[in-house]
């Protein structure tokens, strides 16, 4: 199966000299006008974000960028989910500016803006030491699976008859299932995801048992979030979109404790990397009635 380059995502930062060593440099709020230059920055690191991906992320949250000699050299974004919880990500420092304290300066600014919220992020290996120094603890992993898919494996699996396209009246049930699996309220995120992507639900006896969103992202499409009350339903929802996007580049980011990694590889979505999930503050306690099997993205959670 032909593989494209890794559609990777995480936080590239580093520790090093004081930020004064790279003056003149300015930090400011990120705006929609920065999307194209941010796209070039992420491409430098091998992350094929589209400008649309940057705009989508910024519309839902807040960002900081660093400029040096008229060039955008670093970025960092965060997303509030109520007053008690947030995620952060897309923390990128240009290769020419790494190990000079810029990653620490950006992250410190984010922490100040997020206040007393519990904060979750997914870190590459390079960022672990910095985040640990800032009070984050490792709590898990996320495994990135992707491939240009064929329909062969998906078609060989029987279709679950209870899957149907989501309707507008399903949003309330989707939000409740997402709240159970994430332990936070993410109304703005789920509203936007269901607006821009295709959403499928599993309904039995008038009750939503699972949902999945498939949307354009990076090199092709990403399937996530996927939340369900059983692993079989989560697999069925992923296969549902694998059938419909046969021949397209697909990506799934699955938590390490989901139990899906080996299965995803078996159905043609190879693992291409992993990141460490880290948290600062009180970890939310999700319900045990359902689980999150795939993330919206490593940054958004």
C-alpha cells in the first residue's frame, strides 16, 4: 500500500538559551491573516497542515505567534472548554530558532492566558523535558495511524445496520456522549466539527450508542472524534468512513488505552508515530459507560 509522508502533529519545542539571545523578536496574538505564513511554518517541520486547518483551529481558540525580522518563526494555540479545562497545541518553533528559549516563552504565555484551568497537551519527544519543567505530568499516549486506503478490508467487514448519517436533532445526544467520554463540555468544537464534516451515529432503540466525524484535514481526511459504548461500535464507525473514503488518505489518532492500534494496522491504517499525553492540574474523570476511541486532533483533543 502506497504511503504518503507522515501527516504528523504534536508540539515541537525545546529548551535552551534565554529568549534574549534571539532578539529582536516580538510575540503577539495570532490572527486569521497569519494562516498562510503559519502553513509555511508547519510545512517546514513536515506537518502538511492546510491554511484551512489553521483557520479552523484559530476560530475555535486563541493563538500566539512570534516574529523575527518580519518572519513568522513560532506559533502556539489553546482551546478553552469552559472555565476549568483547556487543551493546547500547534506549538511550533522554526528549526532555525529552536533551543533558544522561544518554546518556553510561548508556552509560558499560553499558561498565563489559560489561568487556573486544567490543561492537556500531546507532546513529541522533544518537548517532554520542557513540559515536565512547567508542571505537566505524563498520563498516556496517542498513536497516529494513516494510509491511502483501499476498500478491500472495509468491504470484507459486514456493515452495521444501525449506522446512519447524523441529523441536526442528534446534536444534543452527540454532545452528551462526548461529555461522558471526555468529561468536559465541548459544544463549540462539536458544533463546528459536525458542520464541516460528515457525521455518523449508531442508534439502537432510539438511543445514540456512538458517533464519529470525518472531515478534511492535512493530506486528506481524519476520522475523529469517535466515541462509542463498545469497541465493536467504534470499529464499525471507522469502517463506515473507510468504505466511503476508499482511495483517499485517511488518518486516525487513537489513545493508547483504546485497544484499537493493532486493529487499525490490520485494516490498513499503519501506525506512523506516537506522542505523549500530558496534563497539568486535576485530570477529568470520564464516565465508564462510553469511551473516546479517536481524537478530533492531537491538539483539540
